[in-house]
């Protein structure tokens, strides 16, 4: 493996150690923390490994992903042109439907998630179409379906459908959910039970710090590891809890 | 004791496991209610939980994974009705289900409904002091007697071993918590203690009160 391999050189990716066998990855964003960097770093790994990506973004605009991607070293829009990435942008559709009760804003909420599921399935089929590579479905983030008025049981069922996509060899699913209420907990716990890897991003319990932005906990069946991380303008540094002084003030 | 309740014949009818324990059985027929929950995939012929339940034969053991998801799919009333049907139906030997209480709102109410229906309800508790897992179970005997117990469990290879939690001996606890006597003279090279004559003269001294 060369030094250029971000799975080794990048602090976040080398901490996460996501392999091809990790088919279900759940990310939990607690309280005021921002777990978006986990997704943007995973996208870096996916593109580096020449795998395909279907990105469903409820939380950030595609411009955001493009900007962050540029800072991390990849060009998302180029990858879209090259048919390596498919984007599903509910945010854009919702803006266009304000005032009309259509699509994401329609009354029948089961229809909302059903259509989204079929859109995702279609995109993944197009991405996989005959090639050998792995296609990753990245959803950011599931708790926004609650904001759209979809009830929790429907969201759990929708998540179930998305997770069942892994029955097709070659598909892996990454789902991010923000948690700040009991119902959010239910949705996130549901994923946590079935995930191969569960990544928890929380703020520090004691409050804000200039040295440490937050805590990442990575849980697999066999092991659990924790890292503190500090977010910079152009990247993220990770280190074992308590060792910030060695890494930040060399 | 828990192990014997789980294994004695006739098998206890409805085992409700709350928490995160997996149970497996032999000659398993899988009824897949997980992959097409809402019937969006029109190519598959979706079966109803109730129709599957009514088709079960004598001697069948039903394992439902998981109760919370069944409640999501069918609603509380329908799920309760199906389980009640399974329980009262002669022939079904045993029903085992797993209830993830953190997946439902109002878990106290829901767990009470299903605990009422169950004949053995096992609740996984957090570990305490020892490294073994803990379970809190309620077992309803056929004669009407109800036994509630907290036990520890562990897996020794393939064996599932349970044991009652031993009450720690108070004498032993006292012994281990009492710190050994420390002789103050040995603490430092300074003379800290008083000899008997020094103690006497100190006692005799009248302190001036101004």
C-alpha cells in the first residue's frame, strides 16, 4: 500500500478501518456534534477504491459536498459526470414543491418513503450495471424524514428496505442519523442493532474545548475504540483520548 | 435455575426475552417478514403474520425476531392479538420472542402487556460487580406459582450456565474494607507519638483562658 492511500494516511479513515466486508455502517450524531466529516471522509475512501456511490442528501447541499471534497482531495461533480456517483437531492425537490403538496410534501407519507426507496434502487441498479465494483448507498441523514412528517414506524421500515438492499452482492449501506430526541434514538438504535460498524460522534461531555472538537466511538462486534478529534479548516486530526497535547502542539 | 426452567418439559409456553439475547432452534423454517415490510415489492407474494400463525402445526416452536419490528409493521393491537392466538392455540409447543425495548416509545406500557401474556419473561440487566451478565426473570408455573429471580449467566464454551447471585458474606466484606492498623511512629523519622509520662503531664496541664 502506498503512502498515497488515504485509508492509511488519513487520520479519520485509518481510525475507522472500513473494509469491503462492512456492509451496514451506521453513524450516530449526538447533540451538537457534526458527524458530516465521517461521511465526507468515507466518500473519499469510496472514490479512491474506485467504487460507486449513491448519495442521498437531506442535510447538506451538493455544493457543500463538492467544497469539502475539494479540500479533502476529490472532485465529486467530476465523479458524477463519469457516472461513478449518482446524487439524490430531496432538498432541491422540497424547495421546488413548497406551496404544492407534491412529492416529499404530499399527505401520503408512505408514498414519500416508497418513492425515495425506488429512486435509490434505480440509481444503485444503474451504478452497478454489470460492473464488479461495490456500490455504496450513503444517506445523510435519516432523522430528517421525521421533519417531513413521516412517522417513526415508517422510517424504521424504510431503513429496513434500504438495509435489505445488501442482499444484492455489491451493495453496502451507510446511514447517518442525528439524535436529539427519544424518537431519534429509536431510529438510530434500530440501525445500531444490525450494523456491522457503528460510529458514534458526540461532543465532549464537559462542554466546549479549543483543543478537542469531540469524541468518535467505533463499535464492531468484537471491539470498541474511541478517539478524540479536532476539526481544522482543511481536515480532521484524530488521537487517543488524552493525547491531544502530543498531536496538536508538536 | 433459569436453565432448568428453559429446558424442562412441558416447555413453558411463551418466553419473552427483553434485551439483546439470541435464541436459535433446529429445523428452522424462516418466514421472512423483514425484507418486504410494506409490500412495496409487488413481485413477491406477501404473507400476513396472522395467516402464517394460523397455519402452524402441533409441536412447532415459533421464534419471532423481533417483537418491536412486528409492532412497527402491524401495530400493537394486531401483534398482541396474533401472539394471543399463538399462545391459546393448542399444538404450538413454544413461542419465543425478543423485545428490544429501546425501539419503542412507552416501553413500560408495552412490556407490561407482553409480560402479562408471557409465561417466562427474561429481562437482560446491566453487568454489576462481576463480569457475568445478569438477567431478571419472572417464571409462571402451571400451578399458578410465580417465581421472580435475578441470576447471573455466562457461556462456558457452548454451555449456557446460570447461577443464583450469592449474597456476599458480611464478615468477609468488613475484613476487606477495614484498613490495616497503621503505627504512627513508623510513618516518619520525627517523633509523633507521646510516651505515658508525656501524656500524663499533658493531661495535667491547665490551659489559660484569656
